[in-house]
């Protein structure tokens, strides 16, 4: 039997399942192939920015995350050395507060919603190669399930939502035309018994730290360092980095972080400079980290993934009917992605340089904040794609 779909999506986390959800709600036959297990965790500090919360609301998923106990974040505390700035989260349409759901919850809620909308989501399934027509266009994928059973699936468009080290991007030779100069290495862990009101972004000279309230009464505590310092100081001993990082950046938090009960190991991310890739070609498109990656210090990757899931789903639907229409819609997707992403990409790269004086950092973070405005305006100007059905957690 032919395994034929309207769209195949490689990767079933934030970008992949959100794109699948929107296409499936529009009545398209969507196949999502995800190597990981259903509800599995992944490395993250979880913080959504306003645009991401707005997208979760527009997709009808916020209620499920709130019902699952994701704590509302009503203020952001930004500390530059000894100076502290507290910013209240201003309510706006779809955004009563910010949220930082655990990925094991968020990715499950997204997958459940995509499945409820009619998408077929196969977990523990790995795509190993792309199928091509004689003219080179991508026409589908080949892969295997957890038992090693091989399959082929075909669709007019194959979407790579397969993350930073995207196989789809590699196989199609997607051009990387912009690269960041800097990268933040991070260590993070989950702590209980800490009273943390809102997002805490803490900056010292050449290092940063943060505390982000997430599900189950836990706080995600992290320390960020320039990637070369991370490599020389922390590789192989991340435990050391978490407590010492807080001691360096925010001594008043250090003892509390050291004394808090730790849930799970301290995990490390060595840092990867940001990039923008060509996000489409004949028979293929990229979304999420596969398409562009920003330094995680600005905690914007998931927000952008949800934004671009909608931009891409709209382009795929608008482009139906002829290759020329699809090409025009994907050109537009690419241009909009770059217009909305580049200012933040550049600001994130400058923050990740860690060469700022604390006074100048304040200006830089204002640039980061200003760079989010066009994204919010753009999303606010789009009619929600379909009537959002609340999904139970
Ligand atoms: C340390 C760290 C902290 C971060 N903190 C934040 C934060 O606080 N806020 C924020 O917004 N962003 C944060 N980010 C960024 C955020 O995690 C990413 O932007 C987001 O996960 C991108 O989602 P995605 O769906 O594009 O990719 P991913 O989440 O990487 O998912 C890609 C999926 O594709 C699957 N896959 C890959 N290859 C194949 C294959 N061949 N076949 C089948 N499946 C495949 C993988 O199993 C994976 O599940 C952080 C990143 C890091 C590294």
C-alpha cells in the first residue's frame, strides 16, 4: 500500500507538531515522524516570551498547559550586577502571563493536539534519507521504526522540523547564509524548595544565570558562560558550574541554589553559534531550529518555532495548486521569517559575546526587547487559522 500524505514532517517537537496541528486542522493529511518517544524530555530552560504564549493561546493550547499546573509568570526581574529592574508582565490578547512548561508536558500537549486534529504522529521512528524525483525535487522520505522495520512515505512537501542538526537540511544542501560569531555554553538543573517570583535573569561581568519557575514546583536554574570558558572550565564537571556560576553572578542566590533539593543531574550545553538557513526548495521546507537557530541566552527559540510553524503552514496552504504558487508562498515565508528574525538574531549574538560592560548590556537587552515588537505586531495581524479546540492535558 502506498503511504501518501499531503505533508510529511520530520521531527515531532515544538516546530513539527505545531506545523502538523495547523495543517491537519485545515484538513490536510499530515504524517509526523519523530525519533524520540512520546512525552520524552529535552534540554531547555523552558521560558516562553510573549509571542510564544500568544501562539499557544491562538492555537488553543494554553488552557491545557495551565490545567497541568504550569505556573504563571507575572514579572521579570533583570539584575545587572547590583542594579535590579522589575518588569511586570502586561496582559494583552491571549497573554495573561508568561509560562515556562516542562518540555515533557509541552511537547506532549502539542502532539496530542496534532493527533486530535487528524495528524498521524509516529514516535520512535527515524528518517534516514529523502526520496527524490528525477528532477531532484524531494518527494518523500525513507526510514525505520524502533523494531527496524523500513518504510517509505511520499508527499508533495517534506518539512524538516528536525532541529539544529537537521538531516533534512543536510540532505538537501540548504545554504547557511548567516552565522553568529558567539555562543553561550550553559549548565542547568531542576531545583525544589526555592521561592522564585517570576523569571530571574541575572547578569554579571562575563557570565549570566537565571531561575525559571516550571511545573511540579520546580525551578529551572541555569548558568551561561562564553562557550570557550564553558569548555575550559566546565566540560565534564557541570555540577561545579551551577553553584560557582551563581556565586559569581548572584552571590545572594548561591547558598539557596546550593542548598535546594536537586531533581536530576546538572546538564550541559556547550554552545552553538546561531545561523540562518535557506528554508525551502523544491519539495522541501525547514521550520524551527532546523531553519534558524539563535543563541539560547535570549530564550526565544520555541517562540520563533511556533511563529514559523504558522507562517509555514499558511504558505503550504496558499501554495496549493501549482509549483509556481507554492514557490511564491515559500519565498514570502522566507522573507517574513528573516524580517522578523534578523534583528533578534543579531541582538542575541551580541549578548552571547559576553564582552559588554553591565551598563551597555542594559541597552543591548532593550534592543532584544525592541526586536520582539515586529513579531508581536505581525502575529496580532493574522486571523487565527482555525477555531481552536481546547485540548485536555
Ligand atoms: C540549553 C538550551 C536552553 C534553551 N532554552 C530555551 C528557552 O528557555 N526558551 C525557548 O524558547 N527556547 C529555548 N531553547 C531553544 C529551544 O529548545 C529550541 O528553539 C526548540 O526546541 C526548537 O524546536 P524544534 O521543534 O525546532 O527542534 P527540537 O526541539 O530540536 O526537535 C527536533 C526533533 O526532531 C527529531 N529528529 C531529528 N532528526 C530526526 C530524524 N532523522 N528522524 C526523526 N526525527 C528526528 C528529534 O528527535 C527532535 O525531537 C533552548 C535551547 C537550549 C539548547
